[in-house]
C-alpha cells in the first residue's frame, strides 16, 4: 500500500493528459499541411503570373504587328499605293438582291454614294437631284428641276444634271449641268450653299481631291477648273484638251485625270508641277470615261467598246481589253489581261 502523501490523478487530469498528446501531434500535422498548401498555392500563383506575362507578350506582339500593319496601310493609302485583293471574294448579286428605286421622270445621268455608304445621290435629265436612303430604299430629299429661264429664282438646276461629286467627309455635294454652272449643296439637307460660274460650256465631270475640299471640274469647253470650297473661291484653269472633256477623276494626290472625248487623249494634270501627262488612245473612238485605279494606274473606256489600262510611269496603254468576239456563245469567256486575248471554252 502506498503512502498517504501520494497523489492520485483525477479522471479529468487523465483525460486531459490523454488528449494533450494527440492535439500536439495533430497541431504539428496541420502546421505542416498548411505550409505545403501555401507552397503549392505560391507555385500556382507564380505559374499563373508567368502564363499571363507570356500571353501579354504575345498580345503585345500581335498589337504591335497590327498597329504596324495599320500604319503601313495608311501610308500606302495616302500615297495611293494601297491594294486589296477582293475579286476572289466577290459574290455576284442575285435578282432578289437588286432593289429598284424610282423617282426621276427622265433618264439618270449620274450618281454618287456617300463615304459612309448610307446614301446615294442621283441626277437626271429632268434637272432634279434626289437623295436616297440605301437601307430603307426611300427618297429622303428632292431638289426639283426648274424651267429654263428661271435660273435666278430656282433653287436647283434648270438643265440636265450631268455630274455629281461628294467630299470624303460628306460635307459638300457638288453638281454640274448643261447650263455651265456648278451648285454646291449641304448633303444632309440639300440646301444650296454656293454657285460657281466660269465654264463656257456644259460641266461634264466633277471630282473632289480625297481628304480635302478641293474640287476639280471638267467641261465641254475643253478646260479643267480648280475650286477651293473652304474659301468658296476659284483657283485656276488648266488648258490642253482639243475636244470636250467627257469625264474626270481624282484621288489623294494633287492630280486630276480627264478623258478628252474625240481628241482621243487621256490627260493627268499635275497641279503643283503645272504640267500634264498625255496618253494617246490607239483607236479612233471617243474616250468618254476615265478613272484612277491607284496613283500609278488609270483605266479608260471609249465608244468602240475598248477598255484601256494605263501606267503613269510608262506613258502607254499597258492593256487593251477589246469586246469579245464570242458574244452569244454558250461557253464561258474570260479575258486574259496578261496575254491580251480572250480565253474561251468554245
């Protein structure tokens, strides 16, 4: 039997001692697990950061490439050298895609589309101008034609409207007619802003220099005139054609191209140099239409059915596309511009 001084542990102390060991061991296990978890989460976070940085580098490279590509395109466009290959993506419209807009009383002579492609403006032999909403296919504004002799009173034209042009910022619309005058309009309201006079015969061609308010006009009086719409003023007259000017076009550079009708020439007018390039047609037809393809190439058409592509650096026609002799054939006919001949299935 043990002495009376010996202490006997109570049940609570025994339970406490029993529970103390597992709690200490469990605490060590939990602490170790937490460390491992923190280490694992840290590794995951670092891996995520590395992945995000890698994606950011790729995105930055793509953005830099995209910005560089855009700047290069803008530079080429300003120089008139931008080319986009779209012919392979062209899908001809079906009859269901074609919408007929009716409003003029006599045949149309000209039209122009706004730079945002929301409106089209048409001129006709009834002396009127109509503004159409393309999406809705409806007329929005009409400038009615007037009678001959009422020029001083009538707001619009009193002779056949032969040409239209709109500035690239859609601020000005210009129209020319057989009465030798050019009207300047607000394209939104079709309110007349100004009238230019000076040509001695019908105004057959109008074109704005892209990105500016400089207007070129060509007339049956054989001259080209330059106008500044910022000052609403006449600038100068260019001489050279020996017959009526039938058409005119311009791009971004300070140049204009004209078709000289029966003088069978196409002329490129270099305004700053005060000079002109003269291209002589190879056929006896009247050259009635012309347009810039880009700043290095132009295309013209004559009343013999020929289409000519001209290179400004060569001063000769690069290709003459003649009317195919296989008209009426059931076989497909393709004109090979390189070979200068028709390739037919017949």
